[in-house]
């Protein structure tokens, strides 16, 4: 099983700042089958990024994904108030596993 | 507009059974892989099961032999029959649709809560 480790656990930032979230895999993820999801309290997760760097439909361009192999990054260029949430990475190249999540909170 | 609406959750005793359903609309249901993902209270996301458009089922190890996924393409329903339930199965269960070009989870329902407790 591919284990995904996200860091940091919590990111405390102010609106307008840049957020950089990391996701590291225990093995190479084939064909960059890596996705990112956003989840707000009491809501279902929402797909942000798939294929490591492709934005899902309707996702603002302040969200970007990068990386390959075992190291991936989600960047939010300028945080908007609605971006404060928990973010999960997921690999879908070998079954499906999620990282433990990174909480982006208001500083 | 894609919509996924789960139902069937509730309180069940350890060892009991429950059947979850997911009503789909807004897309050609028969053409997509479908999935169940769960989230224990205060915890992260865990993939539980999936069913290919072809009908082939897939399960995570902890539910193999206890859970059965199925789909009714004509009625646009996804089901999860859960038997021999344990306290560790307590979670919100989400239905999700696969991506158009990959095995990511493109759309999600709002979830249904399953509580296994005596």
C-alpha cells in the first residue's frame, strides 16, 4: 500500500498569503496519479486537482499542483477567506489512499 | 448538474447489517466507475469500495468478505450492503463518481452517517 504523508499538519496564514502544502509518497506514484481535495467542516470533499497538476472544472487558478514521483505540492497563490479548510492528497495509481490532511487555518 | 444523494445510514448494533444507497442524476451513470469513501468522526478519508462501469467490484482489505458493492444502472443507483458491522465501521459514508479520464473522485455526495454501537 502506498502511504501518503502530508506536511505540515496545520498551516496558520492570513488572507492574501501564499500557502504551500506538501504530500510525500512511500513509493513512486505512477503517471502522476495524484489528486488534491478540499474539505470544509460538515461538507463533502471537493476535487481541486487531478493528474498532479490539472485543475478540476470550476476551480480558481489560484490553486495549482505540481510534482512527480514521490513528492507533490499544492499551492494556493493568495488565500481567500473561503480557502481556509482541510486539504487531502490522494493517490489513485495503485488502489486508492489518502494523506492524513493539512488544515489551513486563519492566523 | 451531477447529483449524488446517499441514504440508508443509521444506528446499528455490532454484528448487524445495513444497506446504503446512492441516487445518481445528471450524468450517464452506466458509463462511470463509482466509489464509497468513509470518514470516521474527526478523522481523515478512507476509500472503502468501488465498482467499475463494467460491474467489477473492488474492496479495501478491512471490508472484504463483509461489504458488497452493487449498481443498478437502469435506476441509477449505487448500493453498499454492509454485514458483520464493527465499531470501527462508524463513519460518514460518501458516494463518489469517478473521473472522466481517471480514477480520481470527481463528484461527491453529502454523505450518510453510520453508527455501530450497542
